């Protein structure tokens, strides 16, 4: 009997915006000049390491990793993103289509030094099973780094949609990718960021609420003025116990 796989949320949205997103990913200010440098700052020297890029999108992070000497396995839940990542990366990286909410059956236990998951966990409702899979595939003392929309800021944007303490499916309208696209993701309290991580067997090492860079200020001065007072992202580093 065939296993019925759960379709990740936001896939219809990413089907619509994937091509435009990939074209902009290297210069889009919120990514290139804000979230990405902050997330990368939490990584150790990746030369000679095996890294899982979990939620790789069009492959920008995987390209950085392989250019810095890592051996990379990357996956994404969206078929178009996987195709775009393969186009960008060629045969330098193994790129697969897989769902963060399902077991990573293509990876053996303790096979990775680092798991990197940039801006992907917002699309997962229940984090503990995903973190347990990351824990399983990491070697002892392996590193998990992930980024997300900041819980407090995300709550303020969607305050009318229920209590801060709920895990709640909310929607944004993304512009700048041709036609506006409605993108669903999950809002969660800070406790539901940290507690599932600890229960899965990780030690929290560092939290980073990054400030935008000077390059971000030059590109989007009005957004910069807001983000130096209210954080847009949260970046987390944890170690496998």
C-alpha cells in the first residue's frame, strides 16, 4: 500500500514565486543583507564538514557552503525550488525533494557535522519531530543552526489572530515577485521555539537577534529604521548532546 505523504504548506505560493525568488535571492535585501549574514555568522569553519541544508530553496546557502569547502546534501519541499537549486549547483551538491515534517530516510544516523535550516521552520507546525530527525542525523557534538521570523514581531503583525501563546497558521501577502502572492506560515511563542529544541536533545548555545547591515540600510532605509528598533529575524545555534 502506498504511503500518503503530507504536502508541505505554502507549496502553491512557492510554485508561483519560486522563479522570481531565485532571481532575486542574491540581492534581495532582507535575505542578502540581513538574515543571511546573521545566520552564516553562527557557523564554524565548514571546510571538510558534511552539512545538511534543510529547506534549501534555490540553493544560495548550499552554494556558499560548498564554496567554503563543505560536502553538502540539500533538500526542499518544493519541486520548482529543487529544480532551480540543481540548476544553480550542478553536480557539486546532492539536491533532493523532501519534507521537513517527515523522516529523513535518505540519511543514516550520525552522518552530518552540521544541519543548517534557514527560514524554513516557519512552515512546520510541530517542531519536535523535525528536531529529533536533525538530532538523529548529526554526529555527537554536531551543530544545528536555523533562522526564522522573530516570534514577537510576527505576533505584532498578526495580533488580531489570537493569543500570543498559540501556534497559529497566519498569512502574509508578499509583493515584489510579479503578482502579489499569499504565503501561509506558522506563528509561535518563544517557548515553542526553545522547548522542542531542548526536548529533542539539543543544548542551546546562542541566540542572535540580528541588526540589519549597512548594505541593508543603503537598499531600504525606511525598513532599516524600523528593524533597528524591532527585530525581523531570530537565529539559533544549538549543539547535539
